[in-house]
């Protein structure tokens, strides 16, 4: 009897562990917040979207208002074209809103942050957000810092006659 009871508890523990792993996987992959809302799609062009993925959140004031639905590349302008679906309840976003790519959390998930403009007209299906700010890439920042430090050191050496 006690062996049978132990086996039942082990089974419950394993089932709970598998459920926890499933919840964690859904949270990390953004599947837990999937929304069937049709909404409307807008596009934005960026020179660098490093790390941004399809299904990344689109936020405004810290609230998720949509998702990235497609990422493409324009062969003529050499820019990344990001298509975002904004939920239909947020249909009053000003037409001159801006889009920036930010990094969130410890995992470094990238997301698109929208900032409202002042236009009285609202974004509609197929509109393009013209004001954009690219993703900050840590490797580029470190490279710029090292380059400047090297230039400063070499200019000090020249001025001191070394």
C-alpha cells in the first residue's frame, strides 16, 4: 500500500514538473500571449534590427499593444522592413508616432517601443511609421569605445613626443 502511494506521489510530482516546464517554454516563446485579434498592420524601416524576431512585442508606455508579424529586407534601400500588427482597440495612435527597438529583461529579448506623436490623424492599415531608431548593439558600442580610447592614447603619445 505504501509503495503504491509513493508511486502516485512521484507521478503527481512529475506531472507538475512537466506542466511547469510547459508554462516556462510558452512564456519564453511568447506563445502564452497569443491573441486572435485581427487589428491592423503598420510597417517601419530600420537600418539595424539586431535580435528582433517575429512575434516580438510591440509596446507603448510599457503596455503590449501588438506583435511583430513579419521581418523583411528591402534590396533597394538595404533596410530591414518590420511589419507589426497593432490590436484594433488601439486604433487612435497618432500617424506621426515613432518606433524604436529596445532590449528587455535578463534574456535580452528585443521589442518595438512606439512613442506617440502629435498628429490628429491616426495610423491605419498599411501605414508606415517614418520616425525610427535602430537597435543598440552592445558589440558596436564597445567597438566605438575601444576605438576612441585608442585614438586618445595615440594623440597623447604624439603630443608628448613619444
